[in-house]
């Protein structure tokens, strides 16, 4: 009976430590994903500005028939 109680306490301690480590990893991963999302959004905005600049330059140079999109 005492061996079962000791084994149970040991198992609970091991599982508690594992759950805590997994929790810590998940929190770090979530923060990392948030940072990546912000970076991707910033990159998308910068590429849109470059695209608009190039479309405007093409229009001014007369090499493009249509006017640049209104979103630029």
C-alpha cells in the first residue's frame, strides 16, 4: 500500500513538472507567432508601397495604359 502511494506521488510530481514545461513552451511559441504575424504584416505593407511606387513610375513614364489602382 505504501509503495502505491509513493509511486502515485512520484507520478503526480513528474506529470506536474511536464505540464509546467509544456505550458512554458506554449506561452513562448504563442509570443513567437505574434511577433511573426507583425513582421509579415509589416513586410506586406512595405511591398504594397513598393508596388504602388512602381505602378506610379510606369504611369508617369507612359509605359502603362491604365492608371494605378486606387488602393495605391
